[in-house]
């Protein structure tokens, strides 16, 4: 279940502890109807409900898919990843701001290869020296040739030496740069900064971000259910939201007749459109969705609280009165959970802020003047 941070809990406690007094007496002075509060009920003022963001919704029946919870990972789309390869030998020096998940454009420098202080010297530095010497020689001879002090052959030799030195210098300079082969995000650094590598070594990888692949690992014992799997939801450790492939233009890639078992697991692949919040290479909790069942009562996961192994929801009994109701849970898909018993269609239940209602009940911060024994 979702947890509130400390600041939210402190704010809630403050609002709950000071929300009684004048507001409730004002209601009595106006002759508002009073309701008896029974055991297991909590009373909260309308202004508290609004300030704490507590939301109530009507319980309905509907379709609910069979769920298999498994582990998985988000990967670059098939064919959507390219390697960054060292073109020269030397020490890898990545750019200071380079890290996983950083967006890069095609040709952007991710660092360079340095051969400084290595045996044999730095080829780039040597090429730069040769280039500068050839340039100076050509600049010296050109006015002499124009004044016919030196012959055409000497001028041509100087110009050719300059062009060769220039090509060598530019080639070494480009070869030492670790340029991104495509636009996308950096999804892996294959060597440590400062590592010596040979020419041709892959040092990093870049993947496109427009479409990604979700790879779920289905235990072999569920093989008979594989053909029924049509979609999936998944959650990531760095994001509180559960992503639904149905909302991300997702589609199943693994055909039922192409399923293969690897180390006791069947890889189930999905392709989906990235909305900009998902980083390739992330591990995921995956909820594989199978055949649908109709007339199922379900509520958002945020509606359910837990106490000592039992699960509860808060049903709106009448205005400002919420009944703590024990429920039996069924399957959950990362966003919603099946209610097997304890709720009926048509009842109103707290779907956001249930933990705050629980806090009010557990701390006894019930506004004065609105409960009777």
C-alpha cells in the first residue's frame, strides 16, 4: 500500500487535532442534524476532508483481469540500441555530467580517449605538432613562391605535407572523441572512468527513448496460462505510479507458439511508447494481465489500509461519518485490487486519503460535539 511521507502525516495530524472546536459548535448553533457514531466509525469535518484531499467514490462492478505478479525489466526497443566504441587505444575519460538516463543527441561527445603520459606518446599531440609545423612551413613558402623566389615543386611539396598533416591531426582528434551514435539516453556505461581500453572496445550504450520493451519473467509453472496473457501493468522503484501498457500503446511481442523456457522462466515481451518518465535498464514489478472476469467489485489500492494482517476500507456512512469496514482481498494488478467480500456495489468508499482517515481513528482526534456514547 502507498505510504505518506512524514510531512504529510504531520500536516494531517495538525489538521485533525485542531479541527473540532469552533467549527462543530457552529454547526450545533445552526441546528445541523447530529448522527450517532457507532464503534468503528470516525467523524471528520467537511473542511478537513477538503484540506487533506480525501476523495470518495461509488463502488461499482466491472471487468477485472486475472493477474500474475512477476519480476521484469525495461529494456531498449529491439534494434533501438547502439554502442559507443573507442576508435583509438588509451584511457577513457567520460564527461563530468555523464550518467545513466542522461539524454544525448547524435554526435554529442560523451568523453574522449587520452593517451597522454603513455609509452609511445599521445598520437593526438604528436599529430597536432606535425600539423602546426607543416602549416608554418606552408605559410613561409607561399609568399616566396608568389615572388618566384622558390620553385613550384618546393611549394607543392609543402602544400602536400600540410594536407597530410591536417588529415592525420583531424583523424586523431575525431578518433579520440567518444561521440554518441544516435539520439536517445545513455542506458549503460560498460567501463569505469579512467580505464585503459583498446581500439574497438565498447565503452557505453545509447538507446532510443520513443519506444521501449518490457521483459517479464513468467515462472514455468504458469506456462498453461501464457496464451491468455494479453497485456501488463508495471511499477518502478523510482516512481510511485503504476504504468498501464494499455495507456502506453503497448502490445505483446512474444507469440504463444514462440514461447521458450530459460532457467525455469518464460520471457514475455511487450513493446510500448515511453512517456518520458521511464529509463531503459530499470528493474520492474510486473503484473501480467490475462482473461477478464465480469461483475467484479474492485477499488484502487489507495483505498485499502492494513492492520495486523487484516485489510480495511472506510465506507461513508453519512455526512462526515466514515465506517471502518474489514474486507477480503483478491487479486491486485498494481493499480486496483479485487474485493471478494465486505463491500457492495453502490456504497461510497474513500479512494484517496484512506491512511489519513485511519490516522484520525487511531489517534482519537475526533472533533468535539459530533459524537455521542
